[in-house]
């Protein structure tokens, strides 16, 4: 271990750590727009010779397959040609130890005539899912890509036309080499939302002033009530003071304008401070002068043009819409298409090996009518077989959603923690490292177990019982 960190490696690790801290401090972190389905890349990124748009999860899946092919070539080139050759050190030795350990482990579960097919399926699924899961740990995945205006078209039944409406998103700015960046410190605020917030602040200020006025009236009435009791006594003048208190509560009190004005101004000052804080962060939305400030223009200068659907990021129209990051690469195992595909392959291969091992008799696992009229428990065998059939279809759902849920939740955890603690999210990356490995092992191991069970005849136990 000590020799591994000797020499240049320690300086490379330190340089990478400092680079990570620098980027985290200079570039504001952004939480990508989160959705379950894979995002389509912009126009022009189609599958060759088709009109099917490429998704960022498909890009990740292609990268996984390329890495897997390169990995196979590497192992084949490093593998000793015969038993007399000394194996090379480093990564190859580690992978060989892992491979032999997994082979022995699966051999103890599914040893027999079909071991090679079961192990090959296990190892293939394990490597594909493992590489897909670990892609979330690579810098740039889910964070580098295209900036996309977060708007959508909605049909207006009154006009019979489609109009563009805005949703949530962030502001953008032009950075190094004219590249557009999403400003994670400034969420985009529409003029309508800003006007609504200003109106809410005015209403809150009026309410605060009214509350301050009411409090003054109540304090003055209580002071008169106390003074009357002290001057005349409680017993002799209870009725009189009670009448005086009632009269004082309803009027002829002098309210200090400075107090109500202070309560009114305090609420409005908080709203102005909120706008100024956004302006100090470099935001360009939500910073317009409020109705009670100098420079307020109201609706006179409001733009009446329709909201642009595909504005140029470097134009002024870019400020009129919210923006989100459309990642170029997104972890493939966070897309249901990928997890569902592997789940279907797993279940299909389970049925294939069952027919290969047992022939047409494999169907008796699901349709066991042989004992229906021979035994009082024959109906139970039929019901169990139908439950087995339903269970095989349910495996598709359990396989796909287990992996999808774990990896999708892990990706969101990395987004949020990198946003909240941009300098030190390392514990969560380590957690995701082990979660990705465990999920890959669980998926592949369950496939191997189900394939092995499919090769075992259900009549074996009955025949064995008849012998005794």
C-alpha cells in the first residue's frame, strides 16, 4: 500500500483533489432537471438512417458496451498463453482473482451440466450493470451537456392555437470561450411571479401596519383601565371603569404614525433586501424595482412578444425563459428502458435453459395437471403452477424496478449533496460505489439462482418419495 502512494501518484491525487475544490468554489453547482425517462438530445442527434432521436441514456449504454469490449481485448492480450507463463501484475491479477472467486461462488450454487451457460450469463449481467452503475461516479456525467430552454407548448382552447409557457429553471451566463453556463445560484423568476411576490409583500405590509395600530389601541385602552382602578378602587367604581374601558376600546385613541409606518416599512424593506441579494449574486430576474420604489415602470415596459420556444442562449431573449442542463450522458441504469431490457433478457434466458434442460416437460412447472384427478392435492399443484407462471412475469417487474429505484435514488442523492456540500461530497460517492457493486451482484446472482432452479425437475422430489 505504501509503495502504491510513493512517487508521482501522491502528487497526482493531491492535484486532482485541489482541482476538485477549485472547480467547486468557482463554478456554482447546478442540480440537473430530474425526470424518470431519458432525455432526448437536441435536434440533429438521431440514430443513423432513422428518425429516432438519441437519448442520453442510450449514449451511456453505448459507452458501457465500448468499455466492455475494450476490457475484453485488454484481458485477452494480458492473459498468459499457457500455464508456464507468469501472469502479469497489477489490474489483471486483481480481475483474475475476482473472476476465480465468483466462478467458485457460482459453482457452489449452480454447479452441474449447465454451469458454463449460467456463469457466462451471470458474469455478463454483472459487468454490464456494474459499469452502468459506476458511471455516476465519473465527473461530467449528468452535469455536462446542452443548456435547454425549459418551456413547453400548451394548446389554448380559446384561441385554438398553441402558446409557449415557462416552467421552473435557472438563469444562464456566458463564460469562458463564450460557453453558456447555467447559474445554479439564480433560479429563474418570471415577471408574473415577481409581480405576485411584490403584491404579496404590499399586502403583508398593510397587515403588519394594521396589526401595529390595533396593538397600540389595545395598549392604550389597558393603560386607561389600570389608571382608573388605581384612582377610584375596584369595588366602588367597577361599573364606571368597565364603561370607560369599553368606550376607550372603540375610539378616541391617538395612534402613533411612526409605529405603524415602521411596521409597514420593515416588511417592504425585507422584500427589497431579497431583491438586492439576488442582484448581488448576478441574477437578472426578480430584481426589478418594486411598486413602492423609484424607477418602477409597471406594465408600461413589459414585453408583449410571445415567449420564444428556442431562443439563442447569447441573445436577450435568453433572459425571458428558464434554462436547465440537458446532460449529454446520463447513467443508463437510471432509465427504465435499460433495466427492463436486462430483466427481460434474464427471464427469457431462464426459460431457455429450462427448456434446454427438461425439454417440453419444463411446462409442467406451470401447468401441472398430472395429479389433478389422481390426488386430493391435485388442485393445489395446479394453483401452485399458475402462481409460478405469474411469478416469472413478476420477476421482470421486480428486477427492473429494484435496480431502477436504487440507482435513480443514488443519482438524486449525489445531485443534492454535491449542491449542498460541493467541496466534500466524497462519503456519498463512496456509498454509491458500494451500492452500485451490490446492486450489480444482486441482479446477476438472482439470475443465476433462477436459471439453476429452472434446470431442476419438479418431479424429482416425487420420484424420490416413491422410492421410499
